[in-house]
């Protein structure tokens, strides 16, 4: 989960040319002894005159790159380790898509055993001189490169018959993915393989010691015990005690193997301790004994005698409600307070199970996870019966994204700050510093909705070496945002006239995680239901990539967006403006750049203004029409009022004249 530079994966085509020009890979000559989970090996022949034999490994695309190991080991000779000559992301014709292709120097010897672990026993003195000392030297060299192996076990070791051992490569797939639980210390082995994360040299020390015990015995040292039973015994009683109960070890190796097989990381011998022992100086490390109870307590049909075993049993139980009910029981409280004699731990647990969240069915898995973490801080995080190492959450998401239950479990762990709390309990290590930073950032992103956020974003933030998992890019392995546009252009060429938005949530989240200089403001409208607004937002987003990483003309992609956006021009109501924009659209398609196409729509208020002007015109027309109607009505009223007033005036004039005549006649008669 450490940060990865943009140039780590390399530009498309550059590394592929190196591999293709230097080696021929023959698919008709498989080398099954070099196969791994998700990896197929073939014979490789050098073109440039190199001597020796070589093997090419082809890795399935769903596996994130183990980028730090690939970068550190390319062309670097580490004694007793298969040399990585070169690697690239290249087209692999038999699969019809791109793959990680690695070229390794092939060992001249044979594997010491197969997956059954039956082999010729190795005497203790030869084991020390020819296996343990070279193995520790190899780990020391890897440590100086800032990486670890993560895959040491008997069937990954070759022997030339002359006392020389060679370890298999450690960079074609994520660490721990194909490592059996027996060769992982119990805490790391509890996690699902996809979620173990990058190992440390201390983890390799444990695997080296366990491999040495297999080589001493010439077989599985606990062959008569089922793996599940063996693992439970290792969790409860410790790895070294579990093995020595059934297998007597040479006295000359007893102290060394005990130190290397300590389950507690604080007690396990370091490379310096082991090298000191080789020189006759035994380290005086204090051993942390697991807290053991005065009496066993039964849970899920098994008696548990210490806190560590009980925490694992609770964490792996299938029903969180029943597990919490058991923790709340009186017998569990008595067992912690009196049997284990740890009242402080019970007070901590009681605060957790008294929280209202402990009664919420949706929060119960989170509460149980905190309970298990308090009981055993070095174990992985348990949720819904499955264990995840916090440093492996990014790889788990990259490989299990289609598994809804696992995806939501990882999301809930991050949302609840549980990985950050776990990291706070671990011994100080640079291995966890970058993980803490990434987890803190992911917690802020996981709950945000919309394109560019959510579980897709934390996938790419937490696993910088994951390819873009967009279904649109199924046959391509894109690790850099700068490599995106040429691939989208290729897809647009194959679209054959289909008008489909060439973006989705994965691509947007991937770009934002890889390009920190793209503003979140360009996400506006990306998830709009209106196809025109969504397409316009997508165009503006891709223009940001084009401006930062010019990819040359993109005629097919430009034409695709033009088809998506052209119907929007029909919404332009002013004929002159519509004609002008359609001419610009045609020209921009001929230019073949997304920026030119965007310039047609660069005025963000263009379409809204056109509609506003149209509405304003309608309003003015309606207002004018109303005014004309009012004027006409007023004219009629004036005429009507004038007639009425005229009638009244005539009446009063007639009345007045009649009165005057009558008065005149009266006066005439009187006079």
C-alpha cells in the first residue's frame, strides 16, 4: 500500500518493446514447475546473445502489480534468488489482451519437492550452511532494497545437487496469495490470501524457519493432523510448541528455530539476531507469553485456554449477534476477570458491548471486530467471519471487487476507522506509516456519493498498483491516467457508430486517484440523468487529461462525443446560432481534438441563455399581446362612455331648454 510514483509502471509500449525485442516467448513450451496461482510459465529465448536459460511468466490481469518488487529487482542480481531480467505490460496474443510479462533467469537445478512436501531429509549442519545462511543473506539483501519475499516454502526452492539452493521469484503476483497458512505466522495466516498485504522481512524469517523444519523432516512435520486442527493448535499454543510436540528437532537448531518461529512479532528474531547466532552470539530477547486462563472456556464446541484463541474463535464465528451475546454473558465476564485476571480488559470490553451500536444489527459486526481487536491487537480485523489485514485491504478490493459481500465488508471496516485503530496497536514500522496515510484519506472518501468517490475511489487510493477495472477496459491493463486516452480512442474506433458514453465510475475514480491536479469541479454533471449534460461533463473531464498528457489527434473519440452532443444543438432555438454551432462542431471533429470540440460548448451558459432568451421573447410577446388587447378594450370603452355621456348631456340640454321655454311661456301669459 505504499505510495507509487507515476512512472513506476512505465509508459505504454516502452517496456513492451524491451521485452519483445530481447526475448522470444514460446507458448508451445510450457514450464509448469514455475507456474503459480494466476501465473503460467513458458520457455523464453534471448535474442541479443545472452547466455543461460530463461523463463517467462504471464500473469492474469486481475492481480495488482507488485510494483515495488518489480522495480527494485529488475536487472538486479540477488544471491540465491531467481534474477528478474525484465518485465512489461504487453499484449499477449494467446489471451487476446494485455498481461504482465516477466522474464527470469532460469535455475539450472530442480525443485527440492512438490506440493506434497516429500523430499530427502537435509542434515542439520548442511541445512545451516547451505540453506539458512544463504536464505538469511538473501533476506538481508531484499531488506536493503526495501522489499520482502512473501513466498518462501519448500516447493519454491531449487537445489543443484551440489549444495546450492535458489529461491523462486517474488514479484509476479501479490504476496501471500499462494502461500499456504502453514508458512505464514498465525496472525497473518488468519487473513484471506487476497487481504494479507505486503509482508515484512520478519514474516519471511518465520517462513524460512518453517521451511527448514520441513527440510529436516523430509515431509510435513504434522502430517497426521488436519491443517485446520494444526492451525487452531498454533493459534492457541504457539507455532514452535505445536511442532515440537510431534517432531523432535536437532539440539543444534533448537534455539535458532524457536527464535525465528515466535508468533509475537516483538519476540521474533531479526536478521541481525540470526546473523549474531551464526557467529555464536545468542540474543537475549524477552518473550511475551500469551495471557492464559486458569480454566478453559467453551465456545462453538471448543475449549479455549487463552485470550488469543478466544478472540480468533469469536472473530471467525458466523453469527455476530450470538458471538456478542456470549461476550455479554456472566460466564465470559468471570472468565476474563478471574480466569484471565484482566479486569482492565473487561472494562474495555464492557464499554464496547454497552454501546447502543451493539444492539444495532447493522453495527454488530463492527462492534465484534473491536472486541476481538481489544483481546488480540496483532490479529487481523474480523468482520462477518472473515479476516483482513488492514495493509491488504487495497489488494483485497482490487481482486474481490465483484464480490458484493467482501466489497461491503472492506467499506464498512474503513468507514468505522477500524484499520486506523489497528495500526495504532502495531509495533512501530515504516511499513505502516504509508498505510496509515492512505487509510485516513480513504475514510474521508468512502462515504461520499457520486462519480469519483465511494468504494471505487478507495480501491485505487489504497492499491496504487491496481489497473483500472472499468468494464470498458476489460482487455487492457491501464495503470496510469496518461495512458487512458489512446485506449479510449482505440475503443471508439471499434464502436462502429455506437454512441455510448466512454466513461464510468471506475474510470473517473481511477483518474482522480492518479492525477491530483484535476479539480473536483469537473465532476459536476457527470452523473446527471440528462445524456447531453452527462456527455458534456465527460468531455470536459477528458479534456483535462488531454491538456496534461497530449496524445495526438483523437478523431474517433472526438467523433463519438460529437454524436453524443449533437442532439443538444437541436435545443438551440435561434436559427443563426444553431447554424454557427453546427459548423463549428463539424470543424472540431475534423481537427480531432477534444479541446476543439469542447470549444463549441465552452460557454457554459450557452444553452441555458438560449432557452432564457426564448422564454423572454415569449413573455414579451404575451405582454405586447395583452397590451394591444387592453388598448382595444379601452377604445371600445371610450366610445361607449362617450355615447353615454353624450346622451346624458343631450338629456340635460333638452330638459334645460324645455324648462326655459316653459318658463318663458308662463311669463308671457302673466305679462
